DNA sequence: CGGTAGCCTTGGATCGTTCAAGCGGTGGGA
DNA sequence: TCCCACCGCTTGAACGATCCAAGGCTACCG
C-alpha cells in the first residue's frame, strides 16, 4: 500500500482541517479557541474534521503568534546528598500535574555550577518559557531579585528570607508550625525533656523550625537549656549530636530539622541498644522515603507539597493573566506523619 | 527615566541585530548557525551587535521554521511508593544535564492514570517535542510499540522484555550482572549460604536479577535449594521473607532485588538482635538514599544512571540526525557500593 | 420587495526564523 | 578571451498559527 511506504506521518494543519470541513482557516481557529462564535452545526463539522485528521494546533506556530510558550521553567538542581531531594521529587510530581490542569508543561533546565543565573537568562532571552518556578530562594541567592528586576514572571517556593519586603509571589511551608506540632506531639505522649537537633545558624529555615520547638517548650514552661544542638545536615553529625546530648542532658525525645539528622539519632540509639519509640522518641522532618522504610518507622513532619503546587500554579496563572494579578505570599501548614519512632504502635504505616 | 516606565523589555530580533551590524538578516542567522560562512570581521561585527542587544534567537520562530523543538519529552509518572523513584530522580538529573550538553531541554508531562498513551499522543500531534525518553517499558505496556509504529523517535530506558526482536534503540542496566556481583562479593567474604529475596515471577527484571544470583551460586557449586523467595516489593514482605528463610534455611547472607526488600531484612535482623554485617550480611539493589543513611549502611548494587543518560542522549542524537542512525540496544554494568551491611568496616561511606 | 442590522465567514497581514535562489566581483583554467 | 566556479552576502518566500478588517449571508422589518 502506498501509505505504508511513507512511515513518517505529516501532521495535518489548520488549512487541511478547513478544507476537509469546507470552511476557512479562521473558522477552524475559532472552533479551537472560541467555539461559541460558531454555529453549532458548523462547529460540529469542524470538530469531526479535527477528529478525522487527528489535528492538534502546531505549538511552534501558536507560540510564535501569541508570544507565549505555555511552558514553565524549573531549575532542576544537581542532586544534593541527603534526603532533601526526595522531597523535591514529590514536589515536581505535584507541580507537573497542576501545570497540566492549567494547560502548562514543565521544562527542566540544569543548574550551572558557576552562574546560577545563566539558565534563567538563556531561556528568558529566547522566550522559551512563560515563567519560572524558583525553588532555591533560601540561600539568599540573587535569582528572585534578578528576575523581579527584569520583569520576568515567576513564583518562588520559599519565603524571601533575606528580603522580607520583596513583592514577588511566593508559597512556603510553615516550618515553625511543623516543629511545634512535632514537639507538642511528644509533649502529649508525656515527654518533657525534648531535645532539638537542627542546622547551623546561617540557615533561616533551620532557625525558623527551631523557633517552633522553642515556643512549644516555653508554652509548657519547660526548660530548653542544654537541649539544643546545631550541626551540619548529615547522618554523621546527627549521630554525634545525639550522643553528646544523651550524655549531657539526658533527653527522652528528639525533634530534628531533617530526616537525615533523625537517621543519625536512630543510629546512636541503635549503637546504645536503645529502642526508638520505646526508650527514646525521635521525630524527623520532610517525611522522606527513609522515614517510611526504616525499622519502626520514623515519625516525621510532612510538607503539603501537593497544596504548595496548587498555590504556586494559581499564582502563576494570576501573574500571567491579563491584567496580571500579583497575589501575596502564602504560608501553608505541614502535618505530622506518626510512625513508631515517637511511641508504641505498629511500625508499618 | 523613560526606560523605567516600561519594565517589560522587548526582545531584540534578528532584524534588529542585522540593522545594528549593517548586514542582512540571513547573515546574522548564518553568524549564529554557520559562522564559517562569514568573513571574520563581519562575524565579529555581528557578534558585537548580538552582545550589545543581548540577542538570542526566538525559540518559537526557529521551531516553526525548522520543524523542531529541541525538547525531549519525559513522562514523569506519579510517585510510586518505595525507593524506586529516588532512582528516577537521579536519572532525571543526569538526563537533564546530558540533554543540555546536546542542546536539548527536558519537558515533563504527567502520566494519565487511564490512558498511558494520551500524553505522548498530544505532544506528538502538536509537534511539541522532538523525541521521547520512555522509562517504563518493563510492564509490557504499549508505548514503545505504539511510538515505533507511529514513527516517533524515542529511546527506551529498559529492554523490550516482551518483544526481544524490537528494533528501537534502548539502554538498560544488566541486573543479572549486578546480582552476580553482589553474590560474589558475599562469597569472597566467606559466605556460602546466600539467600535471594526477589520479586514475583511476573517481573522480568526480577527474574533477570535472580538469574545473576543463581549463576554465581552455581559457578561455585553451591546449593540454592530453599534459599530463594519471591514476594511483593515492600518492606513488610521483605521482613517476612527474611524471617521465614532464617528459620527454614539458616542463610548467613541475603541478596535482595531492591533496597526496599533489603530494609525489610534489616528490620527482621533488628528484631532478632542480629547485627547486620557482623551476624548476617545484606545487599540491596539501587543504592537509594535509604541505603546511605540507614545505620551501618546498606551495601547495594548501584545503577550507572549517569552513563545511562549519556547513552540515551547519544542514541537520541543519532535517531534525530540526518540521516537517522538507529544504534542497537546497550546493556551497562552496574557497580557495587559496599557499606557496613555486608561485613565489617566503617558504616559511613 | 428593498433595506439594514447582526452574525459568520473570508482573505490578508503578521510573528521571527531559516531555506533556496540569486547578486556582483574575483580568480583560475581552457 | 571566455567561461565557470566560488566567495560573501542579500533577497524573497516559506513555516502554521492568530489577529484584523472587510465581506457575505440570513432574517427581520417597514
């Protein structure tokens, strides 16, 4: 058969559909974009032709004419060791799904090690994306300010810690509330000597989470002196910090700024033959894979990443609409996933 | 200032550059795409103009003219529970980076729960991507066959298990070699009763990995009877299988088809007060986050995902080149990341 | 039966780039 | 001397969609 000779299928164009349906190109365009402008039977005829030819508007042509790409840029940073990027994975999934609902696709671009702005600049100048989702605002890096100054639409996942008066839209998770929730959960289970293992002071996120532990303790008139430690975000550091705290302050529970640190605590407990949950309680942060599969299960603060994605896309749509709507920043509350490490119970969730 | 009034910057076009450099549009186009066609000083003049105006070719226009998008579609499947998608995360990072080198970007699209082909079809008909990277070929799902029949360029991560004579390009990791490597590592450390915990027979990947364990055991004239178990890929199943095997066959070591199953084994050891590495050795598969952070560290087979990405992009370029080059499938060898669970040693790698 | 308002439809222009053909000028071989 | 190939650049025409302004049809009214 002749049609079997050429395997490469040529996509139908607007004109093809128009010819088949016996109307003009503009009518087909209206059928796609403003169906109410057409008489019902004409609309149906066009739709039939679209179905027959398997027509779908050519993206490049549409993009060129409308000066849009319906693409959202997301910088996919090089994998950092630790559990943090398992969280990113979950977030990206949610974002991709939400973008689909809004008619957008997610474009990944790599983080240049040297210049964090390089990727953004290229995509922007080539008008390859309509907007960005910026995820690494915590370092006080210049992306948000740079994009804002340039007038490029974007929404940040993360508060502008170093510029509280920034006017760009952002969505973040209330880390203090998460740590407070974790601490109160342990208080309810009868613990009073609850230790904190967090990140170094330079991390505003770490300090934010720490403040949640602090406020929960103080709300119950409990002393926190000697019960806090600030270290690097590694398993090893967490293990060492836990050992020191156990020796010097004898806590019965730990709240950690990350699952990584919590794993360190579990390791120290394991070495000392202490049973997580029974002898000493542990709560982590991020509800990573690790928290799910480690023996007894790690109770952990879970970020509502699905909701974060929803809010981000909502703000993107506002920002990209005509006229642009800049919605304010939004803080979402995390939840607590309770497993065996914070008390008795079946360890399989 | 006047320029502060209009924040929205209008991108320079080819014509703008041409005017500034005093040449025609085509010359600028050549300067961007075929620099050798220009006289050096003309080229320099154009390049200066490009730099002054911050010009970058408009993607939509280029895409329209060249009938290309320089976009690679990747279906980002809904997060499956378990450690598998942490591996995907690593893979996507590598892929994004390799695509950058080749001048491509990665476009994510969600997996429609109902019709696995829907997303592919839409992007293809809209000519929104040049090619796909297909990652979930293991289920015997129809994407590969469908894309091939349609003449759509794609490269699969994963062998065509259910169609060994398929002609499309693919890249995969030799799971049998990985399991063999793990088994031989344990044999070297003196173990002879090495058990296997794998997936159900329906999984060709699982059977492939199992065959590696089997061949290593047989190569050393060791019996495998009663030493194998096939279960669901959950922590719980792994734990139960390990308990049964310990009771009935008294193995001194376990090789598992996944880190998830290995975590189950570790849990059973923990319950029975057996020290991983010292009393019983355990090796997992995938070298996930979990393997790194669990106490004593989990020895695990590591897939060379960076190399997989390199090979995939190489095949993509071949497939998209003129004339198209269809390279054969390629099988890559994994490596073994040795940690505490397979024997004595410091558990921090 | 003619006029007009209202609703669809039509052809043309446009977005910014690349492709194909063509320009004058120069040099080398026959 | 003539012809042709080559160089470096310019010109007009696509690519396929959407926007714009003008045209045609129906239906209604006088």
